[in-house]
C-alpha cells in the first residue's frame, strides 16, 4: 500500500520537477555571493513577500535565530507566544547563542497574542530590566490564520513602543491562500519575515529570511557565524524556486483535504475534532477512548503514520491525496468498530 504520513508537512518527497531542477542547477560559491540560483531564489522571495532583500537559511530554526540575532543585542528581550516555535521548539538558541531573553505570553484561542498583555510585558526603560526590542508573531499558529486587522494593530503597537516586529511565517503561504490574498498583504506590517520552503511548499530543505537590505546583511553575517555558509547550495535553492513558483496555489488542495479528513474523523464516535480549528492544513484529534499508541500502531500496520498522542496533530500536504484521506478515515472507523455519528 502507498505510505501515508500525516505527522507533518515536512515529510514530503521532492517532486520530479524539483529533482530535475536540482540536477540541472547552475551553482557557484554562495558565501562569495556567486551562486546564481541562490541569488534568484532570494530575489524572488523578497519580491513575493514585499521586502527589500532575503537570505537563504538552512532551516526555519536558523532563519528565526538569524532574525533574533539581527534585531537584538545581548541582554535584550523578545516577546513571543508560550507555544511559539521560536520560543519553545528551537533549542533556546536566542538565549544560548545570543544572550537574548524570551518573554513568553499565552496565545489566545485564535492564535493571536493579546496586545494589551504584550504592552504590559514591555519592560520599563530602567537598568534593572532587559530591554524589550522585538515582538514575534506566528502565522499560521497551529494551523490558525491571524486576522489582517490584528496585524495592523500589532504594527501600531510596535511603532508606539519602539519595537521591531518579526513574523515566523513558516506557513505564511497557507495563511495567504486561506485568506485569498497575496502573501505580501500579510507580510507588509513586519520588519522581517521568515518562511519555510520545506513545509507545505514541499522543498527538501531551506528557509528564507526577508527584510531591509541592512538587516539582511547583518543576518548573512550571523549565518556565517552559525556555520550556515553552504557554498554551492543552488542545488537546494533550485527546489525552492520550484516551490515558490508552482506550489503556492495548490496549498488550497491541502486545506480541502484537511477539512475532508476532519469531517470524516469527527463522524467517528471515539474521536473528537474541533472543526473551528481546521482552517488550513492541520487537524487536531482527541481520542475519547482507547490508547493513542494502539491506534497509531494499528494504522502503522496499514502504512499510515500518525502520532501516538491525544490530541494528535494530523497534517495534510503535497503527498496526501483525497483518496488517501478516504483511506485514513476508513482505517479509523475499522479500528474503533465503525461507531459513526450521522451528520445533522
């Protein structure tokens, strides 16, 4: 049976078009700025996201760390969500490597940070405190899309309080497709934006950090310090160009498949799905009964990979079709004895 992997959208295989582009990529030494394919990728990303320049990074983690290191000095502070990737899931890099203090706040139910709480968390200009320099937002946040009017209010707060504003836009193209807007509509309020090529866009590796030219020059220097000068990396950038040019509009298919998966699983008595959270390509499923490890193991025997957790995050992507979703729902029904609720 065809393998179906719903653990993340990072598990995609490079498409045939990506493999051809990688094999045929014109390359040079990127540390010298001489890799033409990397240069094209960076220019195209900056254009699409509405910023002056971009730097190609090895990963989203590296891209966010470059942003922290370029916006903040040692002893400075950034504000981020308690469950945000740049605070919780990136090895504490800002603190360990930059001496930058995080100030985490709880996310609201819609994936936003309460801006009144953000304002209250900004430290006074007093040498007892770290200097609050940066506000980091995340879009999408666990699959949820931040409202455009909220982004404008976050920009106004940042301006009023002298903060830079960074977007961890790992899946920002998902947000743009969901809202039906060009991605630069979302990224315009931000001083810097990181975007992953290796998630929904399906490239094998790489992220981009976009911002003003002077900021990107500082980020490029930090990238070298972190060992991110990858020389003839046009072989990866070529796949990234295919992703940007060919894989953005198709994200709507992933969103449709996530909605179809959520509806199918929500109809199983033993499973609970919060349909209001299914906005892009993520579905969160809670087991009302049974052992998540048993469920994961049983589906694994049918070549379907899901996390052994409750709630479990299921993510649709380039390598998951509508037929695959039907197969996953059928497998769940069989495991739980076909107790199915009828749609009202």
